[in-house]
């Protein structure tokens, strides 16, 4: 009920704000005829003064008075007609405007009553934040943490807890700010610097920029075994076209990772996308197995190139049939770049952007990814 009372008051206030000026109309507006009449009266007074001083003959003065009188009569007639016409137009305009102003709340209220949810109980933020955390959604928990940090901005631990949540929600800019606050308040740590680097890279569409690299290098200085920092620094090498160095770094990681490490799968996938003859084909489709890789290593360069071209063509065909595969498009662009086929890479980039739309997040990611490979133009 309170909702409807507030809505009615707001609607009434908005309507009156429009209707009151219309009701006033042109009350304060002065007629141009009034000004002309004042001029003619001044002329009559001047004529009387000239006649009294003998500056004008009585006959001429009488003719002048008659002419001024005729002008005053014409002015009065025209002014009356103009006022009548203006009054009619003003009444019509006010009537139309009033009907339009009254129709807006009536139509909007009618639509809301049909498609809205007027009976849905309100959920003030304070009540939602007071809920048991176990019964709260992720958004409510984040809102609770944000409210706490707004009141306690010097809580470094709070920023550190919230930062990875922002990261998982892909709110990368917020994650960057949260990690920087945590570092500023509680000092450096390998985990904080690695998280900051990941957030900076995420905000750049997956590109490991110079700022991200600085954060990852700072993490490695604090903890040389930090796998996140090692992984992303290898990715930076790959994005710079230094594939051999990137592969060496990832392979070194594999040699130190335990079998159950969550990073093992990420490293193996990165190697599969690295564009080397032995593993580029896995980026083209599901990928060759160990036997196929061994066979490829014993092939002649011409046969190996033919095999890779076949696999890349297979990926291209799969993307034509299933074009909503964003990762697939990036693998295809990378594969063409590695093969030295810049024109095909640009064509694939253009097709990928066309599938998702030029203004989409995927298109921005594709463009940044292509730029990291040195592919800066699209046809």
C-alpha cells in the first residue's frame, strides 16, 4: 500500500509541474497592440502641443488627429481579433497538453498493473544484508562485504577476501582496486601480487600487459614457486611471439607440478595451443594423441606441414558449422599466424567478430588477442 501512496504522490507532483504553467497560459504576456496604442497617444499629445504653440495650422492638426484616430480604430479591431484567435489556440493547446499529461500516468499505471509486480514485497538492502550468510546469494554476500568496507576502508583483510571473489565474478576492475588496497594496507605477498596480475590481465581482455607482468614478477621475487605467476609470465612470452621460450617455461612447470595439481591441466592446455608442430594440431581439433605426435616428429617438414594444414582446415570447418566457439576462433587465428598465413588469420578474425558482433565483449577479446600476435588489421 505504501508503494501506491508514494507512486500517487510522485505522479501528482510530476503532473502538476507540467499542468500549472499551462494553466497560467499567457497571462503575463503583453500585447504588441498595447505598445502601438501608447505610441499613438503620445503622437496626439505632441500634436496638441504643436497646435497650441502655433507650429501647425488648425486644419492640418484636425486632419492629423483624424488619421491617428483611424489608426487607433484599426489597431483596436485587429487586436481584438488577434486576442480571440490566440485565446482559442491557447485553450486548444492547453487542452491537448493536459490530456497528454494525464494519459501518461494512466497508461503507465495500467501497464504496470498488468506486467509489473506491485504485490511483490520489498527487500530493503539492510534486511538482505542481515540474513544468515548461508542463506544469502553471492551477490548479497558481496554487497555485505562492500557495505562493510565502505564503513571500514582500512580493513586490508576484507579487501583481500573480496578481491578473488571479484575475480571469479569477472569484475576485473573492481578486483584490481581490491588487490591494490590489500597490498597498500597489509603489504606485499606473492598471493596478492599474483592475484593483482591476473586481475590486470583480465581487465585487458586476457592480454598480459606490462603492468600485469610487473605484478607477476613481484610475486616470483617473494615466492619463486608461485605457479600462477609462472604460468602467466609464460603466457606473456607466447603473446609476444616468443613461443619457444613460453613452451620451455610451461614444460619446466610440468616437471615440478604434482599429478593432482590444478595447474597441470591449464599448462597442458596452454601447450596444446602453443602453435608448435607437435601440439598446434591439438588446437585445431581435439588434438593428436602421443602416437600421432611421435609420428609427426619423424615426418619430413613437408609432410608435417601438410598434416598441420589439414588439422587447421578441420578446425576452420568446425567453426563454420559451430561459430559460437570463442576459444576455437582464437585457436584458429593463432594457428594461421603460426603458419605464416596472415591473410587467412585476418579473415578468421573478421569472421569471429562478425559472429559475436563488433561491440561484443568477445570481439574486444579477439581484437586484443590478435594484437598480441601482431595481427592489428582486419579486412
